[in-house]
C-alpha cells in the first residue's frame, strides 16, 4: 500500500521531539502528521487508524489520558470499518482502548472492551495463544480494582493454566503468574493457597534467576509475610473454636419444653433466671401481719390497705364504728 512520506516524517519528528522532552513542539508535529494523514488518505483508511492508535499511545505516555481515550476510540472505529471486526489490528486497538479507559477511571467500560476483544481472539487464535495470557491478566487486575476478588482470582487461575501449557511450570513467566495469583488468593481470604503459590514463585525464581535477583528477594519477602499472616489467622480461628466450646459447656441449653414455669403465686422466670415479683406495693401475695381489729377496720371502713406500722400514741377517734365517744371538753 502506498504511503505518504511527508506524513510519516512529521509523525517521526513529533515522536523524537517528545523523547527529547520538547513537549509542545512534539505535540504540534503529531497534530500536523494527523492532519496530513486525514487529508491524504481520507478519514476512513487503515493508515489513519494506525496513526490514531500511535497517537493514543503517545498521549497516554504524556499522562493526557482523556486525549488518549478519544484517539483510541477513533482508531477502533476506523479499523473496524476498514479492516473488519475480526482483524488482529482491530482487536489490538480494542485492547489498548480498554487499558486507557481503565487508566482514565472507567474500569467497567474497559472490561467490556477487553472481553469483547478476547472473545474474538479466542475464536481466531484459540485458547492457548501467548498474547491471551497478558489480556487475561489485565482483566484480573481490573477486577481487583473493582474489589471483585473472587472473579479476579479465577481470571488469574485461567491465565496461569495457559501460561503453564505454553512455557511450563519452571519458567520465570509462570513464576510471575504464581506471584500474582498468590496476591489474589490473599485478597480472596485463602491464606493457605496464597502461601503455597508464593512458595512456588520463590522456588522458580530462586532456581532460574538466583537468590540475589530482585524478583527472588521480593517473593521471599512476600512469602514471609503471607506465612506469618496465615499462622495468625489459624491461631485466631482456633481460639474462636475453643471459646465456643467452653461457652457451650458452661451454659446449659434449655429448650422450650423444659423451660421452668412459675408455680401459682410465684413470679415469672426471666431469661436470666431471676424471678419477677407478682406482688404489688400493697403487700398482696404474702401473709398479712395486722391484728384482727385492724383487719376488721379495713373491711368495714378503710379504702386503702395500709402496711403494718409501728403504733404511735394518738387520740381516740370519736367516729370509730362501735367505739365510745371520748369525754367532751369540760365546762
């Protein structure tokens, strides 16, 4: 396919300016290259899709993520219409768009793009293609960002299975996935599995890269931390079980059929085993200690029962029923 030398030179000059830290000049040259591509080839052309994709990656490296997403979307649209939805170039544009969307904070949208591309990728290249390992890893990382830890672990496990089938279990590539899966297992509350996978990563790194390699040392540090954490969690779980056993042995289990019921005249039994009094403040429910005369007085004339009190010397009541009137005042 014939290409425009002028447009390609402008693109290369813009890239070199960015490398030399001439940001403003570099961006001007890149925009000029894009304009030349669109004028020479037209908007719907594979070369325009390629320059859109190149510019999106350059803007992503410049931390201008919004511009990177916009250019990546244009690259997808143009490549779909000119190269087809199942073109490898179109699928790579989708994958780049997914990464840029994730970096721009739209992780759910990014997952939709990447899963779309991965579906076509598996149809075209099969399940065990090396490039699918990286893609599945990216999906797992994005799910971790959404705190979907169980789903993230499953994607890491699927990626590891493909990696083992391609590179073998003793490859540093596989060890890297052991390392990532161990972290995913720890987030998914599988401390034992995390320790086992991190040990696998450490053993491979130690054998293939040596004990002084940065990957080996990092795996060793993580292995120590995960092991201590697993021991602590196991101890806590054991303590909880022992406390439960002690609590069951000390507290008798009382069913509804054997619950103690209060007898007639007694108070009801509370859940704490303390009987509630059914007597009122008047003293009903216990033996009355008043004399016969006082009881007759209450029956025949008083409205409220009075608790027995210590007698005090008082004047005789002239209106008491059946009583003699006291002497009147002396004249």
